[in-house]
C-alpha cells in the first residue's frame, strides 16, 4: 500500500536537444518510503533525479512536494529538503572529511547548527568519524560513497536522491551502504529514491520499484512482485516489444 504522497512527478518530459530523455513520466514517492529506479543504460534514471532536483530542462509536466509545485532552483531544493547525491560519488578528494561535510551545509549560517548536523551525519558513519581530519582521497570507494551520502544528510533532507550509490563497489560494501540508507530512512523518516541495477541488493530495503525504459515508466511494482515477474529481464534484454 502506498504511503501518503510526499513527492509527485506528473507528466514530466525532458528533452536534450533532439534526445527525449523523459517522456511523460508519472511517479510518486510516499512519506518515508524507499523507492528504486531501475532500467537499462540511457533509460532516463539519472534524468528523473535531476528533474526532481531542478537541474534537468523540464519541457512539460510538474513536480510537486506535498502538493506544492517545486521551483527548479538548487538552493530552493535544498531548503525544501531535497538532496541529490549524484552518480560517481563526487567528493572533494583534496579536502578533509569534515571540510566535505561543511560544504554540504554551505547554506547554514549558524556555526553551532552546522556543527550539530555534522556530528549527527558522522554518527551514522563511525568509520568517517574516526577519520574526520583525513583527506577524502585516502578513503576507500565505499567510504567515499558514505561520505557523499553523509554530506547530503547535512541538509536534513526529507527526500534523498541517490544515483547509483553501488557503482564500482564490492557486493559486501554495497550491502553496507544500503543498510546505512535503510538506517537513515528508519531513524530520520527520510524518503529515498535510489537508482540501482541489481534488484537483489535492494530487496531488503525498498518498498517499490519503478522500471524505466527509453524515457518512460514501463512498470511499477513491489520488489517481491518484480522478482517473480519477467519484466526486468525483458527490459534489460530489450524484449519489451516497443
Ligand atoms: N546533458 C545531456 N545532454 C544530452 N543528452 C543527455 C544529457 N543527459 C542525458 N542525456 C541523454 O538522455 C538519456 C537518458 O540519460 P540518463 O543519464 O538519464 O540515463 P540513465 O538511465 O541514468 O543511464 P545510466 O544507467 O547509463 O546512468 C540518454 O539518451 C542520454 O544520452
Ligand atoms: Mg544514470
């Protein structure tokens, strides 16, 4: 059963020149829900997250947070509680862990509040807390991904958008990252939209999944139902017959 709507995309289309990246996408994320976005390369998964975050050129349609239309300005998004952790975990490797976290709180004027949020973010990731004064470049891939997520937490998001956090990580580390995502979701009630290729690594944590193909939503299912169906196989093998 769907939880109360938090975020809604209604008929969202995005074009990059002649490329139709999204074609009338309808999608919703409930309060405190974890939703997966799946589909082959180029399906439009990152574009969905970018559209929500206000950095994709919205051709038509609208994006609503609790029924209110969002203004496509990044500063506004962060204030409204929407945070994007982009594909390729872009942490600042020449800066320390603390400095990376400070950047996530660029808009917080009150130093005490910023410090409080940094401690809170690090409490989720004890491995980072121990290394807080070290440069991010010494971190492993998994730790860098955790730092990218921790940096997003500084904004105290209502909606956390994670673009392929598992990319290039070993299965054991992927499990750890997703366990953290679940912990954040449970402790803070943060809704999460996560792009992921491997449904199995998400099964324990997601409520629902949207399958995208060629810029369209082709299925919306619970993870259990998805596993039993052959839709993923069809989409990934290009056998959807469209
Ligand atoms: N800045 C851009 N300029 C031109 N075309 C773009 C741009 N960004 C994305 N596209 C195109 O839009 C489509 C959707 O891209 P998107 O990055 O959303 O896919 P994706 O599902 O995230 O793929 P991947 O799994 O490879 O990350 C693709 O055809 C892509 O080439
Ligand atoms: Mg992508």
